[in-house]
């Protein structure tokens, strides 16, 4: 997909998110716009890096890395970035992404049917493994810092 199309998709996602952010948590689109612009820029730079750097790393890895670095305490403007992006509700952000996933799955329903029941068993194990793994990591870290 060309970078122009990626940017258009990001803008559409941002628009839907701003509407969802207004309908759900009642945050004004104008108030959430700076945070949305920051999120679009982070996503776009991450996608751009995945196209420039020819190592087979998913764009989401670049996006998460950039976002994490930008919000480390002490990083220039980390407080402002957090302040602006915290006005964008997570569920409002998930709505267009889940809609795209549903459209993609519906479009490729034939392929999904060919994978059979094994894909659902795999999905269950992935979800359970992710949950248990996250709980174990959280337990270790919270114990180490004395929170529990």
C-alpha cells in the first residue's frame, strides 16, 4: 500500500475515533485533536520505518517502540504528549480498527473456512497464553517494586 493511501486510512481512522470519542466519553473533538494528531504521526512514522528498513519487522513494532520512547519520563515533551493523547479514549480508538478487522475477515471468509476448527483452538491458546504471560510478568514486576 502506498504511503498516500496509508495516510488517508489514518485520517479516516482519526475522524471516526474523534466522533466516537465525542459520543462515548463526551470529549470534544477539538480537545482530542492534538492527541489524535500525535497518534497519527507516530503511526505514520512507524509505518514509514517499516518500509524503509528492510528487516521483516511488523510496522506495529516500530509504532509501539516510538510511542514508548516518546512517553518515557524525562524524554522531551513526554508530559505534554501524555496529556494530549490521554484525551483520546482507547475504546473510541478501537472502534474503527475492529471495524476494519471485521471487514477484512468477512472479505476473506472463504480462507477462514479453509483453515477449519484448528484456527479457533489456536486462537484460544494464544489468548490464554497472552493473559497468563501478562499476569506472570505483572506479578513479578509488582513484587519487585514492592506494590504487592
